[in-house]
C-alpha cells in the first residue's frame, strides 16, 4: 500500500468505532461517581438576599450542598478573564457560584452533590433562594442607553471600545474619502443572537487519590483546563491530569476554560474524597453556556461610478451578554475580517462591546466572521443595485489581485499580529463560483433569486502547537498532540501526515489527542487551526524521527544517510531495495537495552554485539528510542478564502424560503484530505443555513429566554439542507512547511449574506436583518406594498 497519502481522500479511521457505538463520551465514564446538580437563577438580574437549604437536608442520599460562602478564597474568586486587551477597559467574569448578584437566567447559585443525579435534582428543588429582583438590561438599544447597569461599576454598560482606521494611499481618512466620493450610501444591518448546539453538552468527571487529580471534561482545550484547574485549586501542575474523551461536538462553546463546573466538580471530588460527575442537560446548555452573533452595524460607504469603494466607515454594537470570559475576540474578528477579499480605499471601524443581562457571548463556529461578511457583502450588493451593475462585477472591481500577495490590510488581527494575507487568487475563485452556480445563465424570475458571498478567513492562529511521534519495536508509529478532537477527523489527517513523512502504512499509525498525560503543552482546537498548527507540528516531529532513523539505519547498512529512503516501513538504499532494514529494527537499535523482552528486543541488549566498544551505547546529545517532539509556532495567521452562491425560491403565498441550489468554491491551501474538507464545508453550510433561516435566541423584556428547548429553538433537518456543490482552489501558504490553511469554519461564514442576497433578488425587498423567517418576509412584503413598491429603492441613499 502506498504511504504517500497527503492529498488523498482517505476514509475516516474514527468512523467505524464511533458509528458502531464504540465511542466513550463523558457520560459513559464514572458510573459509580457521585452526581452534581445546580440551582440556577430564574431571574435575569437580582440580588441574593438569603439561601435556605434546610428543607433539602432531609433528602436521602444527599452528600453536600455548597454556596459561594462555602468556597475557599482561591476557588471562590471570579473566573479568569482569558484574553485581556487594552480596549477591554471593563472586563468582567462570573464567580463559580453567584456572589450577592445574579446577572442572567441560568447563572449557578448553589451546587448539590448526591448519590445520583435524581436525588441531586430533588435536593435542588427544595432549596429556597430569596431574590430581590432588579431591572434587567435586555437588547443592545437598552444597553447603550445606560439607564440600568448590568455591572454597577461599568458606566454605560460599555465593557470595551476600539477604533481601527486605515487611511487611503493618499492619506485621506475613511470619512474624508467617503465625503469626496461621487456616491454614498448609509444603512443599518442586524444579526440576531444564536448559539451552538452540539449533540453532547458540557460535562466534567473528577477523581482524586489524595495527591493526584484526574479530570475528564468535554472540552476543546484540555491543556488549558489543566492549567486553570491547577491554578484555582492550588495544585502543582504535574499533579493534575486532564483528558478530553470522545467529544460530541464543540463549535466554540467548549473552548471556554474553565467553566464554573470545571473548577467546582474537581474541588468537590477533593473535598469529599470521592469521584464526582456532572453532565449538562439541554436546558442548562441553553441558559448557562454561551451564545454568539448578536450585533447591530451602522454602515456608510463612498464609491465611484465603477463601484470601487473609496471609503468605508462601520460602527458596530456588539452584545457581550453578562460577562466577557473570552475577551473581545469576537468583535475584533468582525471588525478586521469585514474587509474580506477587497482592496478598500480607506477604512474606519469602531465597535463597542456592551453588557446585557443575558447569557455570556463567546466564539461560535465562524466567531464574528458571519457578521463581518454579512456587512461587507450586503454593502457590495447595495452598491451594485444603486449603480445598476451586476453584483459580481462590483466585487471584481474591488478584489485584491493575485500578484499583490502578501497583502497588508494595515490592521491588527485577533492574534495581535498584522493582518497580512499570505496567498490567494480571488478573480479565479469568482470565475469558478460563477461557472459552478451558472451565474451568467441564471434566468431571473418572480420569487426566484440568486445570491453570492465572498470571504477571507483568518486561520491557524498561534501561538503554537506541538506533536510527539514515537516508533516502537513492533514498527508501529504513535502520534500524540495536545489539541482536542470533536469530530474533525484528526485521527485520520494526522495519520496521513505521519504516513507521508515517515513512509509507513497508515494502518500502523495511531493518533491520540486531548490527553495531557501524552502531551502537556497545547493551545486548543478552535479558529480553524488544527491542520495548520498540529499538522505542521506533527510533520516537523516526523522529520526529526526520520532523520534519526536514517542515521541509525545508515550505520547498520554501512551506507550514507543521503542514499536511504523509507517506504512501506522499510529503510532501504535508493535503487537497491534488497539492502534494507525494517523500521521496527531501527527502533530496537535506537534503544540499547540491558534486558531482552522478546526476540526483537534481544537485538539491542548489551551482549548483542551491535554497538562499538569505543562509543557509549547512547551517543552524547542523543536520547534512547526512536521518537521526536517538535512545535510549530507561526509568525502570523494564514488566510483561507472562499465564495458561496445560492439560488432560492420564495413561496408567493406563504413566503416560505427554499434553497434550490448551493455552491461553494474554497481555498484552504494544500488539501491534506479532500473528503474531510468537503465534510467540514457541508457541515458548516448546514450550520449557516440554520443561522440564516431558523436559529435565534429570543429574550423577552424580563431577560427570560423564551425558546430554551428543541421544541422552540428551530434547527434545520437534513430536508432543509440542499445538495452542496463544491470546487477547490489551492494557493499554498508560504508561511508553513505543509502549505496548508484552515477549513473548519469556512462553510458557515458567508451563508447569511448569500441567502439574504438571493431573497432580495427574488423579492425586490431589502433584507438587512438575519435570520429571516417566512413570517418576517411576509411582513416585509406588506410593508413594501404599503410603501407603493419594492423597498430596494433609493430611500437610504445619501445622494440628493
């Protein structure tokens, strides 16, 4: 079998185990553990006056009840603000259990531990919390008024404020460039709040043996949870192990570390001297995990007769919910990724991240980019309509050229590094998407429209990831990396890289992720970074191992290392396959032994005669064994890109929206496994369709989430997802050895913009808010009729 597998559509190696019920998820573990449950606030904003636990004390099987006052000082501190930023002037995080005030429905107030979850829930129901309700702040408009405050010490509810501005080449500011433009437009755009809904919710299971703590958690970042738990519990890092078992989806919500439960459950296990476990139910996930997407954008743009943008000024209000544990990464991404594949004359962006009495906001697949692309692509569509031009023509007039890379957008990205695009070919991508969807042949028809959306996605953010590779005496290759897996196909992709680098059949390669016992230093799985970061780290570690293997084999074969190659697990002289040695034997020779454990290891014992008596068995500067560890740390992010297009049909009576065709062209550099990339794109598009047409979090004026169940929160079924046609363009990244870019979030990013454009084309009605439902489209039709025509007239032009 070939071992050159980079770029091949290798079947996912994880699937047989997972599809046949062999997965081991958090709730499959700790069957005998005590169970934790939480009393959570029913109020969006209230002061805690008293907590009465007396009625719960008689519950048979109750083990412990804890409030904030029961927590030791180190455990009871506010949770860490993970990514501070100079613009985040009033960052606030929650206490593990609420102290004095609750700031959203679902905030944990009391922790109960009992013999099983049923008894723990029974005890929770008997605990009485006396609340003094306070006026909640719900919605961006109410938040910015600042009449009521989410945090008493945060003026105007503004946690962060940031302005970035890039002048034109002639030195004009964005506002000056807009004023000097032949044409200008101003408008408002809205993206509503949504949330990721992984099949498996969050969960934590902890064991303490008196000196060492082992924590299993459904997380996207096991090494970071390890450090957070060690810091909070005052334990030396080597005495804490964190393992992510099989994780049933993440999509960003499991990147927060630590969640309150990731501190409280291990602490309770240590305090009680027994195993403790907590698994999240679905309502808890709705009201006490994290949401995203909610923004209001005010746009002003100036452009010439060809649609070339001279100046763009965007002001963003970002709803951050009650807390900012993950900093202001989301609005930073929105404000910087908004530029997309375009060369904008001058750009000014300003955002304010404001607090509301709702669930906190942290990254959700796409992480600020869907909002950014909605803004930029709606802008391009409006310019085209105003000028009477084809929408693709306006886009092409603003593209960065393929000969302009690396292209510096003059901004600072989420990683604190310059926003410099590494490679791409946007005109070719546009040609491909037009051909794939049949743009030029599309026949306009009533209630049928076509839309397009372009995007650039920053991927592979640092600071680093590592890989460890070991070849054992049976010829097997063991790969480990610290990032975690939630279904992306890492076991397959990293094995493909190792097989290609080492010349070993993929069947003899195993991959472990998310286990701090195997790899202690990592950052995590998010921001479309796994293939770029860990993929390159694994490749570099393999190259170290390969170099050592060739050196050892050269001695055994009495050949020059440069004359050797590895194929199918054998090291042989180029052009002379019979002069060879198995990698398994090389692994034996790399580890001189005193004892023989089998026939193979007997070859490396001290009386085997394989080593020179004039040299130490392990050479100076070497280590025993055939293994290597390396890290990849990039100078800056890679930038993938893509273009989507869709044809939709709207029902003339019911206003139901049906996607007839959906096409994607994507560039993530060199493809490691095209089939896995396709799967990522398909899953992302499905999530994007949900965000465009179905999914939204609906709060009332009291801060109550009205649709906190799958009975009310709509998600698309497979029947709502169209067949997705795909094509790939490969522009390798010059920034990393493998030439790859990320692909994990690409599918979701432009979908709202694409579908909005297609509906607008079908209806002749402005679509400036997403998601959109049939009832909302029906109301827009009525408003347009009352106005005496389509709402896509020139009412919002600045021109006289």
